[in-house]
């Protein structure tokens, strides 16, 4: 990280490395929104910072983009690394060949940066509504501010691997997004999605009837349903991806304990980190969602959060979150023109 020339394998994130050009359509300069002051602008609401992409104050992504929430995203990245035994993906992509990789909803960019570091032959592009990624990144990685539900600036049949993670409650039309993925993947390319649920449950009835965790599950999922942006994508993704025409699809479901209550060493470690993630993320997951969508007052939200945090501290509760990893392949003889 010595200078702006990108020495030591790093380059300013706002610059597009020349090796990435083939993934973009010819008129990208006119279509792609630059990292201008308008995009870098934010909106503050109830003490938290939110994106204002294209001037919108309450578009589909309701979570803050401030440092507190970005820390939660980075903690989640570590949890997924633990769940996946240190792997950044499970799809059987060919890592020996140069390939174009697209990370949708990249957040802090931590997955894209790690993937670029581990795969120097790959060109990695992260896309998000907020320009919250670090300025200095590997030379084979760049970021673009855009709305992934709108028209993409990338050429069709250009991507080898598309990665999606933790976009629960933020997409209105999942089939349309999967169709975009299908069109922009190369024949034989892979899509992988990692999601988790917006609830905590238990297998041993340690969450009492009427507990705040049960109520929270209903409220989070209800808010998603009211927006038309499901929080249940973790259990719907496999069917949607199959219906989009992907083949060789695989689903792996997992549990994320809330706290270090499991006896298993790996699950205990995941539980420690998920508890930390929950403490870090709970306000951001809730504040805008409950005030904007459910019509709560800030005071009502704060009372709810206090009750949820008390639940976090109750060691008699053996709660966990469910999730899934789904990957599928674009058919080898399929192209965008044939879809």
C-alpha cells in the first residue's frame, strides 16, 4: 500500500483495472454511475447512516451502511468462513483458469477482496448500492455502485462465477435476478448464494412460549412480506435457481448457534461469533425496518431491542439461526441468445 500507482498488488478501488474490461459492455462509460459526490452522499436517520443511491431515502435495502453495520458484515464473513471450513465458495469452479467473478451486494467488499487475493488469476467485480468498500484493494478487484435489480452494465455470457450473500429482505423479484445471473454467466459458469433466516429457534423448547425471539421472528418476516421482499429466501433459493434453468444444483443447509452453548467445538466457535454479530447488528437490522415498514416509534424499537438483548444474555436458551448455501451451473450449451 505504498502509493497510488497500485504497487504491491493494490490499486485504488475507484479505478477499473484493464484486465476487467472484457466483462463490461461496450457502452459502460455512459451507463455506469461514477463514484461522484452524489453517490457518496448518505442520509442520517435516527442516529444511523443509510445510502441515498439515486436520491432514494428508503429503497429496498433497509440496513444502515455505517461503520457499526459494516462491522457486522465483516463478522458475518468470518462466520461463513467457519461454516465453510475456510472456503470462500463451495461451487466446483475451475480455479486454475482466468475467470470473471461478480459479487452481488458486496457490502464492505470483504468477500470480493479475499477471493481476489486467493485467486490472482481472477478478475473480481463487487457491486453494491453503497460505496463503503476500502479505497485500496487488490489489483484484480474493483467495485461498482449500482442497483443489481436494474439493467446490468456487463456483457451477457461474460461471467464465470456469480456470488450472492445475505441479501435476505432486499430483493422484490428473485426469479428476475436469477434470470439476470443466467444471462450473464458463461455457459458452464456457476452461481452460488449464501443466506440465513431472520429468526432464532430451538430444538429443545428452551425458548419459552411468547418469548421475544418468537415475536421477533414474526415481525421480521412480516415486515419482509409487507415490503414484498422475503426474508425466507434461504429456504426458497434452491427451487428458484432450479426454475431459472440452472443444472447440477446443490443445497447445503446449516445452523448458526446463538452463543457458545453447543458441545461441538466448531459449532461452539460459530455460536460465539454469531452472538457477537447479533449484538453488533440487531439495531441496524431493526430500526429502519420497524419504523418505516411496521410503523413503530423509535422508543418502541428501543424497548424491543432491550428485550432481545436480554434474550441474548439468557444462557438457558439454546437458540440458533438457519441458513443455506445453494449453487448451480448454467448449462454448457446455453447462451443468453438461446434463453
